[in-house]
């Protein structure tokens, strides 16, 4: 790979492949998320938002075609795969709905800043008959939905591959697209966390939202300014830790679950060296310059201490410092739940970064047969 | 002429026995439509104009329910032609493709299922962005989260049924995580605590993954198990929870709006 290709297209491809690597993709997406919220009142204005949409569509069209010196057949193959169409649809719809919700939120925020009620409240007292106003809307929505579904079904036959054969493992073998976020977590966490504990906590965390979000504002209308923190945390989880991982798992993970740049050919022989090390090695060997102790418990002490500090001391520190106001508003129990859930959520990107920076494999690795617990 | 026929029809005893009110042209009759029809009765008679705006709700909740009905209808049709045994599952699916002219039932079922996952995500997204989970709707948000999970489970259990390479390997990948379930998965952490001297109580032959797959790997018994879950168990659970969900939308004050 060279920094500057012989044609402009090669250069573009090189940068596209580099920047779609998770080490770049995640920081860039997080920055984009923050900017899109911070400057929602600017970019959501229809001409700009539509312009961005057209640009993104053009980018996809560009990526589907071959250009002098570059071959985009891998991208074309991924994007035209029948089972990947739903992902294109949800990404498109998410852009549109994200735009609509932030547009409405910034309009409402501007009104609230002037002391006026949100748009939804200005017609609060106006009640209309459900027949015809709502029933007709629903009917049209159903007809449109049916039409789309029939067209889609006529145009794209439901895929069917070779008969099931337990003796022949396809590579890569991927989970259904909506679970790809969990499969991506398997890169960084062992299955008991990625497949059992974290999905369970996602459910618990989602159900807990209304009980820990005690902010009475922003109930029943779009707003950004009145509930900045709640919206950021939710969107971080939904867009970055879930939808982005679906995108990554579909388009950027090839044979052997190796990473491939967006235009890169899926080479079955690509081998990525795995030289991951545990925190015990970093602590005893790299920092202290000695050897790892023989006793598992002693060896894992730094990791265990780190986890305990992260889950118990850190919440206390937060309660005393940056989260003082929050602690007062929520009370000890709610605060404990919300901070611990947030810390576990934050642990996912933290471990990713630790992997990229220090090749970290496990924080705790209790490989005693009866316990077999690692984090 | 048409007016005459329609007036005549509306005057017949049969028509009057079905629709107990006049045409929905007056405010009174429009209210009557909503009250007298068991299906429309899901809705209130009147609603806040800001709440029913398409740009406010995106109609995603309603479309999710509609797609559930589409899946139920096409699913029943597919059940006529599909046998959940390893010897015929794949050939039955192939027959649907090869032998049925213009057959798109499997397509509608499959793409509809994907679409339902999409609409249910966007519904959750909208409900969050409008803060509609806030009091008094906290409980209904929780029901919604469970319904979201059931939607994913419905789609996941259906994934196996075509019995092709995609099906068994996607399900193998998806269920492999269960073997690492703490305590009750045979490769999970703390699995060893359920051990008495030399007798291991959690093995690959009785752990949570075995219960899910009805075997040590995805096989014929798994196919039947997923078929029953897909066609009976999960849809029934989803229907019960949907009833609760819709009921609570009404009881908690209808579509949300500023307090």
C-alpha cells in the first residue's frame, strides 16, 4: 500500500480503506455524532440536509463502480447481496429520521429559548376525530408499505443457498444482520460477556431508562437542549455501539472475521498476527520488568483490582465530583444503577481502545478450570 | 345511479345489521365508527392533532403491527407447504421457488420480517427522541423493549427454517454463545461450581445450549424446536404483549404529547 496512488482513485481508495478501519471508524463516528448534535440547528436545515443525503448517495454510487486503477467488485458484491438490502434500507431510513427528529428538536429549542411552548404544544388543545384524520393516514401507510413489500418481493427473490451441511463451514459465517453487533463484540470479549451478559444488560438498561431518567422536561415532544445527556447516551449506544457495528460486521468483516477496508478484496489467506497480551503481563513484565507470578490469583490481582475500582470506587468518585448534582437528584440507588450501567457501556469502547493501543486481551483471566472467568 | 345503489344498499336490513350507524359524514357518525367497530376500537374517538401527525410518529409502531399481521398471514400460507423435517425442509422451500408460478409468499415473508425489524427499531428511536417513555408511560416502554426482543427472536428462529447453509451456520453462530452462559453453559464461567466430586452436572449434553438446540449441534431436532418456537410460542407471547402494549397506550393517555 502506498500513500499516494498513481491515479486519484487509488489515493481515494487507500484513504477510504484506512479510515474505515475500526481504529479510525469509531473515533470519527463519535466525533461526527457529537458534531451532529452540537450543530443540529445548522445542518438540519433542509437544503444542507438534503445536500448531505445526495452526497452520501453519490458516494455509494461511486463506490459501486470501477474507476481507472481501482477495482470495486468486493463492495459491489457486498452491497448487492439480497440479504444486505435491509441494511441499506435501515441506514437510509435512519439518516432521514435522524434528520427529522433533530430538525424538529432544534426548531422546538429555538421556540423554547424565546419562551414559547414547543410546536407540539401549540396545537395541544386541538383534538381531531380519529376517523378520518388518523385512520386514513394509517390506511395510506399500510398501502404504501404493502406496495413496497410486493415490489421488493417481485424484484428480489429470497435467497436460498446450498442444502444445510454441518460438515462444511462457510467462511465467514455470520449471524443474522441484526445480531452482528454482538458478533463484533466477540472480537473484544469472550462469549459469556459478548453473547450473554452484555445483551442481557442491554435489555435491562433499556427497560431501566424511564426509571433512571428523572428529567421531567422533554416529555412528548422533540427537543435536544432540554435532555442533552440522555439523548447523547442513547444515541451513543444505538448508533455507535449497535448500528455502526452492524455496518462494520456486514461490509468490513470478511473471511476469518478479519477486517477488510471498504474497497479491499476479501482475501481468504489474510492472516492477522494475534499477539494479544493480558493485563497481568503488562503489569508484571512490561511495567515491573519481572516475571508473571505462578499463582493465578496473585497474577490476576492487578486486573481484579482494576475491575473492582472501576465498578465501585469510580462511581463514588463520580458521585463526589462531576456527578454531584446528578447524585443529589437521583438518590443513591438510582445513581448506582445508572452509573454502573453507563460504566459497563463505556467499558466496551474502552476495551476496544485498549486492544488497539496495547493489544490487550484480558483484564482478568482466571483460567482455573472450575472458575474459567475472564473479562 | 351509483348514489342510488349505495343508498339502497345502506337501507337494507343486512347492511344495517353490520353497520349500526349512518355513513361517516357527520361528526356523530364518525365517532360511532370508532366506537362500534371492534378493530377500530383500538383507537380513541378523538386524538391530539399534533400526536397523529406523520412527521411526529413516522407511523412506525402502526407499521410494525401491520407487518406482524402480514407475517402471520404469509406464514400460515407457507405452513401449508413446508414440513419441518431435515429430509424435506430444503426441498419444500425449493419447490416453492421452482413450482409456484409468480409465487412471492416466501419473499414477502422474508423481506417483511426484515422490514419489521427495521420498523421496530425506528419506532423505539422515535419514542426515545420524543421522550415518550417518561411518566406515565414507563411501564409501556418496558413492554416495548420485550416486544423488540421478541421480534428479533421471531426473525432469528425463522432464519433456520429454509435449512440451507446460511440458515444452519447463522443459527450455529448465534446459539454458540449459549455454551458460554455463566454457570449453566458447559464452557461458561463458574460452570465448575455445579460439580460434585467427579460428577459434572453441566455438560455439553444438558446445558442451556443443549436445551435451545435439542442437541449438541444444529440438527433435525433443532429444526422442529425452532419451527414450534417460530410459529406458535413466540407469536403467542408477542400477541399477548401487543395487547398489553396497545391497551396501555390508550390507558396512559394515548399518543404522547407535551404535558
